[in-house]
């Protein structure tokens, strides 16, 4: 009989979670590199501001599409667990069809949303740069969807090394491209922030090629006669659309919180931005674990092993709890040191330290909601997390956070109280849903 010790379950989970967590960190690093590199331009504040605003518009749309593609986690992992490679390849082709449909539509959405930046009050000088940056960056959407499609297939068949390799090396490509195209080194044109956007486009084309090669190495058969499968696209869309809406709701609430913080004083806005950025970095690890949970649960379920699916989900949650407790301690004890990496302004450092205390409290619940969502996705349940995110963030957290921020006079602290409450409710709620669902799949085998 196979040994199902805790140590074995942890090793199995870490084997896929570590590369995916590093890949998530690598994904975030690309934007960080862009901001750091454009900061070397003569007017660094204007360059960083324009790049950030342009990126916010792009990712606000792109993240919805990327979330929709996550339905592949369920279809591919369950097919792979059942040993049905034909169904897994069929899912990949359906993903290609969905990417072909979504990419041009979302490119149009990004372009159509650009004028809204002026309507919401972005300063004219920032707006000009943001539109220049965004007009180039939107061409990275097609390769981004190719990357997402083939990455999800690789995750589903538990072959994640190409994903980590691709993102690490794509960051190097992006770094070199930024150096060449922003400043005009080695005879390249000095394009400023547009050069940074073009560098990102090139890096994502490279990243898409790495994913295609990675799939070809692991499953050469899938590339023979590869063509989009529009007939099965709707199956993927029905599964992935709620996941896309879920991540859109989550990213949207934090983007909106930043917009609300923009109505406060400069110190509050800077402190909010720094604290949120630091929390986003730590969030990448549970995000990687969540992807591992989705494919591990899906694979076990596809293999007819509900106990394995049950263990995989709880192992991922336990791993996340340990990590998030460590990050909470770091925010409690190293808040000032972390803030000092971003700024030397003592007023901002002091305020960030206060926000880090709140961030330390919600770390656990942020991790729980992320990984529980991943585990439920492995079961094929993407609608329940969507409902919890809608109610927890938009019905409860946002109105209360706004009230605490302005009428109650707590400022950014009140805003963060609202975010903390939302994460608490969603984290506890989705963990409870996973506990119920995992028991339900166990029932026939008990």
C-alpha cells in the first residue's frame, strides 16, 4: 500500500508549488523592473507615474482574461489524472480558441479605456506618457494569452520547470531590452518609456515561445496538427469565466482602494502604495501554492482518488498557513526596515509601519482565500469563490472601508480596516466551503 505520510504529501505539493511560486514572483518582477528602469530617466517621478498608470489600465483588463484561462487547470489536470491525454489536448486546443477570441476583444477594451484616464482626473503630463506606454504594451496581449494557455497545460500535466525557466529568463530579456530601448545603448533608439513597453512585448513573445517549446518537449503529440478547437471553447468558458470574474473582483477592489487613497494626502497615498506593494510580493507565494492545489486536486479527482484530492487541498492550506504566519511576524517586527527600502521619508516610514500591523493580521486570511479558491477550482467549483468575493469585497469591505476612511476620519487606516475585514470573511468562508466540499467527495468512499 502506498505511503501517504504527511512528509510525502508535503514533498509532492512542494515539488509543484515551489516552481509555481517562483514563477509568480517572476511575473511580478517584470513590472518592478519596468518601474525601476524608467526611474533612470531625467524626470523619474513623471516616468514612473506614467508607467504605473498605463500598466494599471492594461492589467485591469488583462487580468480578467488570464483568470478566465485558469479553467484549463481543472480540465487538463482531471484529464491527466484519468490518463486521458486526448481530453487534455482537447482542452489545450479549446484554450487556444478562447485566446484567439479574447485577445483582440481585450485589446480593444484597453484602447477604449484609455480616454477614461483623463475623465478620472489623471494629470495631463502623466496622461500623455501613460497613453504612449499603453499603446505599445497592449500588443503584448496576444503572446500573453499564448503563454497563459500553454502554461496552464504544463501545470495540469505537472511539468512546471519550463514555466519557472521561462519567467526567470524572460525577466533577463526584459531587463536587457529596457536597458537598450529606454536609453538607446548599443545603437538602439532611445525610446524612453515606450522602449520599456516594447521591451515587455518582446519578453512576452519570448515567454510564449518557451511555453510552446516546453509543451513540445513533454508532449510532442500535442503539437502535431495543432489547431484551435472552437467546439469545446464554451465548456472552458463556462468553467473559466467565473474564475476570471473572481480575480477581476479581487484586483479591482485593490485598484479602487488605491484610487480612494489618492484623495488623501501625499504621505497617506505613498504609505498605502508601499504597504500594498509589499503585501503583493508576499501574496505571490500563496498564489503559486493555489495553482499547485488546483492541479493536484484536479489530478487526484481525475484519477478516481478522492482521498488524494482531500489531502492535496488540506496540505496546500497547511503550507500556506505556515508561510503566512512567517510573513505576519516579518511585517510585525521588520515593518520599518521594509519601508526604508522604498523611501527615506520618516513620515512615510512611520505610517507604513502602522499599515504593516494591519497587513500582518490579514496575511493568514489572504492566503486562505487564495489557496481555498485554487483547491475548489481543482474540483471544478469556480462560481462559489466568485460569489464570496463579490459579497465580501464589494458589498461589505468597500462601503465599510470608505466609511471608516472618510466619515469616521480614520484615513488610510480605515481603508485598510475594510480590506482586512473583507479578507477575513472571504478567507474563513472559502476555507469552510472547501472543508464541506472535500468531505462531500469523500462520502462515497467512506
